[in-house]
C-alpha cells in the first residue's frame, strides 16, 4: 500500500514537471509618482494594474519604479530594469527631461521604450538611438498647429511665450516659432522657468511690457498654472493658450477662475461626454475610465491614458514578436521594436496610431480636440 502511494506521488510530481512552462514577458515601468511631476506620474503609476497580464500564451510581469521626478533616478531605474530584471520593454519615464536622459541606455541595450511624455524631441528628428523610442502622446507640432490655426482665426498677430527651461519648453518654442512665422504671428516675448520655481514675476513683467495679444504657456502638470495666474494677477487681459501638458483637472482646481477662457488642444479624454459615439477612440477611452474609476473611485487624469495606450501597443506587438524569438532574448526585443514600428490603425484612448520608421508617435488629427475652460470646466471649443 505504501509503495502504491509513493508511486502515485511520483507520478503526480512527474506530471507537474511535464506541464509546459508558460513563458513570461517582463515590462519595466518608470513613473514620477512623487516630486514636481507627480500630477502626471500618479495616474500613470495607478494605470499599471489595468495593463494586460496575459497576451496570447504569454504572461506579463510589470516591474514598477518611482523616479521621484529626478532625472538621475530615471537613469538608475532604467539601468536596473535592463541589467538586473532583464525586461523586454520599458514604459516611461513621466517627464520629458527624464525620457531624453534614458534614451542612450535603452538604445545601447536594444530595449524598446514607450515614452508617455509630451516633447516630440524624444522621437524627432529620428536617429539610430531614437528608433528604440515610441511616444504615446501627440507630437508638439500636431497640437501647436491647432493652436496657431485658432490664433489666426481669431485675428491674433502678436504672441508671448513662456515655457519650461528643459526639452519640453525648448521644443515647444522651436515648433511654435516656426508655425507662428508661417502664419504671420510675431512672438514678442520669450521667457523660461523651471518646474520647481515658486515665482515667475520677473518673466511675467517682461511679457506685460511686450503687450502681446495672447500668451502661450508651455509646461506640463501643475507647472502650467503658475505663469498664467501670475500674469492675471498682474493685470494681463489677453487670451491664454496652453499645451496638452495642462490637460488635467488639477489645472482647473489650481487655476480657479483665473484660467476661465483658456484654450488648449488635447485628446478627447478631457471632454469625453461631448465626443460623438462615432469616434472610434471614445469606446476605448470609456473602457479605460470605467476600469480606473472601479479601482480608485475617481476618474484618471489624461496622462494615465498614455500608459494605458502603451499597454495596447504592446498587446498588439508582442504576439508578432513572439514569432521571431522567446521573451528575454535579444531577438524578441528587436522583433518587438519592429512590430511596434509597423503598428497600423490601432485605436487608442486618445486617437489612432499609425507608426512608421519616421514617425514613432503615429497620431493624426484624430488625436486632438480644441478645448476651452468655461465656468471652471473643460468643454469643446465651438
């Protein structure tokens, strides 16, 4: 009897070990859930539990790290994910300077980076290093063109610019100045500030002295509020424009009545109830918002959707890459990069992705809406 039991146990153990092991994909996620960029990073970190944990016959493990909004920490985190955790792809970091800092390391290791950042400098101009980077936000030029067109339509001829003194602000000035010149709009003031500044009074006085008809603020998250409130407090009466970096409800709460009338271009996420049901992204965005609300009890800021879309892109590309190699190998990571680059008509929360070797953002006009602040709420500009 004892011998029979031992035989059955041995058979069971043998059967257990004879089962095919389910291969695993490892995805690193770096967000700025603390520090000056936390308004952007918190919804991105919160979105990680909503990403797919099984794609085809592969399980997916997410390794989530917080860089504290510090560029050096971003680099340290990315190096760890590559050398110690051997990830197949990385989502993040949250900030534009942080993303720019890690590009050389992901390129050297051959690990695809899905960057949920604003600046187009992460993917433009395309270089051998940037071919490993894919961006899940609209490029600055797509958003800026909508703003410049609206300025022209409104008869604006002079513009003041104030932006961050980092890749986000610098690329926005480059794009805006080029488009403004073509539209016959003169930039009469050009100012900079940092994310940690608590006062921009000096910059605001320079802009007031130039007396532009409108002012464009180029900063993400909470940093987008300070210049606008300062100018209003000092008596500026012109039109304010913001980038998609200000597309979050915290902008309304921090800005109060001073930001009424502000115009920006951003994804449909900000005005979802006003979007037609015929827009293919609406159903995807609603699914994300509902899942986020179920988990956290409130709606996500639009920045969380950038990480959710990264999950959609990987969910589409990983089964294709699996045909060329096993997860954890150089062949798989290279094939994953190639598959991401060949993404066509993938509907995300904020628009439709069509990647090419030259365009690693992939959005077209379906990825932007003109939006204004009316009585403390975001609403479509009509």
